[in-house]
């Protein structure tokens, strides 16, 4: 006898397939698993984005704190500012920061660049703070520039004459005799024999000039003075100046003294110096006075200090 075949649609538990409840349960489980996976991927992506942003922030902070301007205490007027500014990261999000220049009252040659990152423009909830010492080996003062900074052909930046010269708080310069303030003179711009004629094209002039330069008590320096003669009738000795550094006469400075010297030509002279120690800090004093027989008052276009070595201070 032939056995009967089961109908095509069997109602037995083994062959009837999933019920509606089981199907809904499976779909619900699949939806929950998909949602969990999506949340995990989203969080992972958020972590990756946050990690990338933190790397962007760290790179931007490093660039800001090590920007070339920080090689000098006041390389640009806007470099150190209490205002909060913004830069945009590669992901187009803004990064708010405040970058300030701080000077150590105990050491005239120590400056610190301090950078703070913020979450918003109002400066709430700082994200990161960085700082680094600024101890420039070179400092130059463009005496004819009342406010503008200048970067020379060698990449060095020169401060304008309004920047502090002395180690005394609040002093702009030290040692003006009889309260005399130097007058500014201006020459033509095509000064010869220099890649930086703008440094020689103007400066300060007075019956006597005197400056005080802050320095490190444990260092030796090379002090260089630059000037150009602007009178076509000037001859050797007419504007000769006695250079007195820390009270010692170091000889004459005369832009017309060299063989073949001519007006509107650059002239620079260098002196090895060591700062004087004092209760208020180390300083290098410079004084220019007319040499015997000079008929023109002293002039100076610029002054530069280059640290050369470490050494104990002169008492």
C-alpha cells in the first residue's frame, strides 16, 4: 500500500515555517542589532573625528607658539594681544586662541610666549595652554622707524624705535642727556653698499645720544652700530663720534672715514661687549658724543645685539 504524501502546505510544526510572531521577533532583533551597530560606528567615527581635531589643534597650537614672530619679544605689534582670535583647522572648524608675550621682571632678557586655546570666542573653558621661553640671540632696533617692524634680507626682524630699550620698567630709552630727546632724520631710500637700505635711510640725531640695552648677565655680545651720511658736502671727521660703551671709550665711529667712503653709503661698526651687572638687571650702556673737531651732531640709524657666548658679568 502506498503511503500518502503530506500536502504541499503542511501544518506540522516541523514544516510549517516561521509564524508571524517569530518573524516579527526576528525583524525586531535585526533592527536592534543594526541600530547598535550604527551607533557603534557613529561613536567610532565621532572618536576618529575628535582624535583628528585634537591632532589638528595640537598642530595649530605648535605652529602658533613657534611662529617666527615668537623669535623676538615683540616682533609684530599684533603678535602678543589680549584679544581672542580664530584660525580654521583643515576640517573647517574654528579654533579660538589668545597669544600673549610675558616678560620676567627678574630677568630683562627673558620673555615667554604664552598660548591658550578656547572652545569659543568668549574665552570660556580653555582647551589647552602652551608656553615657551623666548631668549633671542639677536635683537635689532631700527631707530628711524617709530612703529613699523622690519624683516631684513637675512630674515631677522628689527623692532621700531618705540620699543623698550632699557631694563627699567616704563623707560623707553636710558641716558638722554639733559632731557634731550633725539630728533628723527630721513635720508633718501637708495642707500648704497647694503642689501637693506631701509635700515640706513633714517635714524636719530642729537647733540649726544645715549641708550641702555637689556642683556643677560651671563653672556657676551657683539654690538653693531649702523649709520649712513646724508650730507653730500660731508667729509671725514665732520660727523665723527666717540663710542663709549659701559663708560669705556671704544674709539671713533665715522661713516666717512673708510677709504672710498661717500655720502648715502652704508657703514657699520662692531664691538665685542659684556654687560654690566646691577641690582635691576644686566645692561649695556651706549653713549655717542661728538669727536674732537666734529661739526655735525651724532647720528645713529640702527643698533643690534648678537649674543656670542656665555660669561660672568663685569662688576
